[in-house]
């Protein structure tokens, strides 16, 4: 069986854990050769351009960026579990709503939650695409918070989450794995790329609210990138996220995705808007003003992060967490039948 998941060019621990988790949970079932059987695990990958396959097995995957595949109701798709109730509602499989498959990390003996006295420090994990947009190391240093790069080895990131006292999570899988390791977490949103639909899909699966703290832009570059995303219709963050607004926003996005003309034009618009700052003359006065603006933004970010160390944190109830892990374990066992 061939494994399919999103592979970010620069690395992203939440996606990359697919590369070893399933082998640990179901050893000997995997091959890089195409045998016509595709397994889709953790990630917002339903609707992505997948390899051709006679059968696609969906286990705990989510939707959020693309429309439902046209043949999703056919026998080609075997769905045993979905990430949450929003994905299940969109694809018309409400009975398959369970939770994110990363919860099964808790079933590995080497990743059992640590006792409180074995944990230390507050960590901040940004969205992996935000890492190059500003001086996160400086902001976290000023805030007294440890920065964890989500692009590094997944094993290393997970171990640091496991040993933390508190996780400030811009990355959704930072929150998911913190909850799995029974470490309290605080959700934040650093930019318009933070997808409220995805977050709600997961938090609803564990009967949790989704109340993110909106972070300021850490730099002029990050602010401009946010405006670009807004212009090209990829503003995924909702000001007041709830189930109804998330579903309505997803439907609006999918109407745009169905516009063939816009789909052909959008990449060019995106490219030109992103290239525009590099084409403008940068005089010494302008560069100095931008540097001062960036310093102020970094200091403001540090102030917000420092305040979050004492903010109310989230953690799913033990009973519902155990129930979802049991459901996921049973659903994984059901993946292998014809």
C-alpha cells in the first residue's frame, strides 16, 4: 500500500510525521511502489491532486482548501475516519467524523505523557510558512518564550512539545500534539493563512472551543504577504470563528475555486504582487523607516507572546480524548479490509 501525504519543500512536522507513524502503528503494510492502493492519513489533503489509484483509503484526513472530489461517492474511496464534523459534513459522511490521526501518537509507549514535574518552559510554534517572514527568535527571546521551528525533524518537535508546560500554537498540529501529550495549549493566529475551518474541524471533534488570539504582523513583509493573500482570495482566517461561519466561508471559497478563469489568472496575480516590493526603489530613508517599523512590530509581538504565558489554556477532557483514541484505533484496524 502506498502512503500519500503533503510534503512541504522546507519541511513541516505535522505532515512529516506521516512518514513514520503509520509504519510504527501498522508495520509491514507500506511500499513506495504503486500497487493501486493509496492510504491518505494526517493532513488537509482530501481534494488534492493525488496519484492515480484503484482504491483510496481515507483515515483521519480533512478537507479545507479544495472541493470534494467528483467521484468521492464511488467505490474507489474507502473512508474509515475523518478529522472532524466539518469535513464529515462537507463530504456527506457524518458517521465517519472522529478526530485527527495524530492522537494515536499517545498509543506509542515511548510517547506517553510526562508527569508535570518532568515538564519545563513555554514554547511557541509558528505556522511553518511564517518562519521566514520575521525575527521570531528575537521576539521569543524578548518574551521569555522558547521558539520551536516546525520545519525541523518531527521527532524532535514532538519531544519538545511533550516536555513543555505550555504550548502557544500557531501551527494546528502543535495544538493537536500538545493535546495528545496532555500539555495545555493556547491557539494563536499569526496571519491570514491560519485556516479557521481546519482548526474548528479538529476542536469540534474533541468538544473544545476555538478561540484564537490574533497576533500582530511580526514584520512589514508578513503584513504585505497577508494583504496579498486577501487580494487573491486566500484569506482563511475568520474574525469570529464558529461552525456556521466556517461552513459559509468554505462554500464561498469553493465557488471561487470553481471559476476556471480566476484559477488561471490567480497564480500570475500572486506572483506579480509578491514580486512588487523587490521592484520598488528602496532609498536609504525608506529602508531606515521600514527597519524601525519592523523593530516596533517585533517588540509588539514579544509583548503579546509574553502575556500569553499566563493566558487561559485549553486541554480536552480525559474521557472524550480516550474515546476518540479508541475510535481511531478501531477505524485504523478497519482500513485493511477490502
